C-alpha cells in the first residue's frame, strides 16, 4: 500500500486491525483523508510518518487503544480540517502550539482520553473556520482555563457544536458570549453554578440541543426567552438546584421540543397549560421536584406523541386517566409518589408496548384491569382491591402490587400463562389467601419472592424448592406443618454470574430530523446522529424491596441486592424440627424462623452458614444447647432465640 503515492483517501474504519499504526504512512504523500476509527490499534502515534502527510485534511483515529501524547509535529498538517482522536488512551497536555497553524481546522474531538493539565480556548481564537469542539469525557482531566481568556479578545470562529461535559468547569467559557450560530451545546457534568445561562438561548436562535445536566445552577428559569425558539428539540437541565415556577409560556417558546428533562430540581407550582403546545414532545421528565396541582388537560389530550412521561416524586393530584386522556403511545409512565386518584386505564391495548408502568404510592382505587402489562409494573401502596386478574403480566420482569387491599387466591390460570420472565414478585401486605399454586415452579427467572403479611395457609409447597435461583424469599403468613428440607436446593445468593440489581432497557427507537448530516458534506466524517446515543431514551429501573433482617424491616435497593440473600418463614404455624439440610445454604445472609412452633435442637450444621449475618429463632419451642460452633461465623451480627 505504501507504493500508492497518489492515494488520496484511505478508509479502514470498523475492522479488527491491531498492533501499531505503520510508521511508513508518510510515504502516502498524496493522502487527504485517513480513517482508522473503530479498530484495535495500540501503542503511540507513528512519528514522524504521520506528520509527513502535509496534504492531510481528515485524520480520524478514534475508538482505538492508542497511547502516548499528541505529537507537536501535528502542527505541520496545515491543511487539516478534521482532527478526531476521541475514545483512546492518549495522555499528557494539549500544548498551545499544537493547533494555531491549522487555519483550515473545522472539527476537533479529543474527548474520552486521559489528557490532563490546563486548556485555553484562546489558542484557537484565530481559527476562523472552526465549527465543532468536543472535549471532556469521563476519563479526561483537562482543566478549562477561563482566566486566560479575559484579555484575548473575541474569537474569529462561530461554533456550531460545543461539547464540554466532564471538564470540571466552575464557570462557562467567556467566549460563548460572542457565539451566535450554536446548534449543539453540552456543558453537563461540571461544577457550574449561579443562574442558568439563558443568554445561550437568546443569542443562538438556531440552537437545537442544550444539555446543562448535573451542575449546581440555582435560581429560576428567568429571564426566559420571549420569542419562540422553533429549532430547539432537546433541553436537559436535570440534577441542578433550579427553583421557582415553570414559565407560563414554556410550550409557546419551545413549540418543537422533543425531549425535556427538568428532573431533580426544586420547581414548584402547577404545570403550565402551554405544555400542550409542545405537540412533538417524546419525553417529558419532571420527576423529583415540588410540583403540585392537577395536570393540565392539554398534556394528556394534545401531546399524543409522548413515549416517556415521568412525573414521579412530586405532589400532583387528580384523576390521571380522565376522560380526556389520549396518550396511546406511552412506553414508560412513571407517576409514583404523588397524590393521584381514580382508577387505572382499562384498555388492554394501552399496555401493549409499555416498558415501565409506575403508579406506586398514590391514592388510586378500583380493580387491577385485565391485560395490564409492562416489564416493570409498580402498583404498590395504593388502595386497589379485588382479585389479581387472570390476564396480563406476559412481559413482566418486575411486579410489585404490595400494600393494597387485594383478596382471593393467586390464580393458577395467571401463573400458567404469564410471569415466565419475572425476576421480582412482591405481593406483600394484601389480603390474599389460600394455598400457593403448584404452578409457582413455572417461574424459572424468579430471584425475589415476597408473599409476607397475607393470609396464605396450608403447606409450604415443595415446588418452591425448584426455584433454584431465588435469593430472597418471604413466606411469613399462616403456613403450617414442617419446613421443607428441600429448601436447601435453593441458591439464596449462591450465584455471581451476573448483576441484576438494575434493569436497563430502551424505550423505543426514536426517529428525529437531526439537521446535522449536511454540516460537513465535504468530508462526510461526523455522523451527528451519534450524539443522540447520549440522549437518555432508555431507563434503568432500580430494584427496591423491604425485608426483615437483624430484627428490623430494612430497605434494600439497587446493586446492594446482588449481595443480599435471605429466607423469612416467621409468623407462621410451622412445627417440627429445623431441617439439618438448611446448613447447606452457604451463601444466605439472613434466616428468620421466629414466631412459629418449632421444636428440637438448633442443628450444628447451621455453623456452615459462612455468610450469615442474622439468625432469628425467637418465640419457638426449641430446646438444648446453642451450638458453640456458631461463634466462629465471621459475619454474624444478630442472633436471637428469645422466649423458648
């Protein structure tokens, strides 16, 4: 290939090339575009070979494993228009003399490397053609030097894209005040404080994407632009300290918005009716604020493209599923921890594509309708009544309908047709009764089963022993007879092949008019739709359960569940001896057999429970000595055998 002296474009992207980049690249003297992205190249950049490509206009070595520094001789590439080195292991500082001579430079992306030291934009001020700057990333340790910009005048460039996430900035770059053509601005995950930079909206009427996420902005969304920003499609100001009321003309100023995330702030008051003017809205996240009042009818009646609506952890009230409700394309509906009333949607087709359906901890009433379904289905802490329906739950992975007034038996017809993918089933604190159906063994994916504080009776079915991957099981009810010895077949945490404390999944494949594909027709380098990979159109459900251990009802959430395991058989009418086979539960951390009628000795085999932290035998009829071997258990924190 090195004999191809007239070669102008070399594209080797997305292969499996490894090793070092050849040193003799410099012999391709006519090369104008070099694409090596998405390979397994490692080592340092070939010097001087690379720096001899004086006609090079495009250099894309992103998504490799390259190390070392950016050589200063890159400044010799005076024809360079595009420099993309993101997602490597490049280190060192970005020297001031690296960039100034590249007067044709339009695009630079050095993000997601391990660069460090200070970086001043003033070194780029003379690059009149520069339009895209992408820095930062979770690995870079660059410190944006704002102090050096004060006396350096106004840059010659007008940027279209500025990406400065994770740059540890405490104040926005001063040169931004002179920019008027910005389309994409991402200054998320920094240390920015003070008022929201609303001047970005006022100065850049073509702005489409604004990400202010995870900073320390305070104050109100004021002054809010008075003129419509028809280009804006994405705005994220979540995880800040913004307060006050939402602007009354929010939807009028941002009529074409597709994505609005203002979660984890301190907004208060009612949601303005102008939100109905955002007819193209796909995702609206106002969760974890102090918003209140009834939702405007315009939201549930007009914003029919909504796929994700997150209003959880506010103080909203009223009947959500009113007669005006017209949101038929929802993929995720999260209303938990509010004061909504009324019943659930009864149309089965409403749940057909649902991923998350969360109405937990509200004041909703009525029956659970047939056909209800979602991967994550959270109905707990309401006042639902009646029986568990026989149709639905086909795609469910998490089902929590605890703390309601449900009655009757667990229907066998439901278990035989649904729940095949369920990982968590929580039916605690209801009025359910009868036997546990033998079909319970049809739950091959079940990891957590919580049936406590109901009115189940009869024998503990041996079919439960077939649920070998269970880590937490709560059967505290009115069961009688003896403890099945086969429970020793259940793993209770003895598996580490994967982490399941969280569920991650996409809502839907969003289609949008990005408007970026024609920015750089000359080099066709940067697919601006890749920026949308960072738009959170997927969600993570964090498991959260309550379980009695160490004599307390404790809450376990997220990844901690990967390390928690337990069996609760307390408050039943169990008799007979404690099976010696329970000593095979080597990974269990909590075992509660209290408040039963168990007799006999405490088996010495329980000293094999090497991970046990809480062991409760209180309020039984046990006798004999307490095995001294139990004192050798390393993690033992609570042992109770009161009132024997």
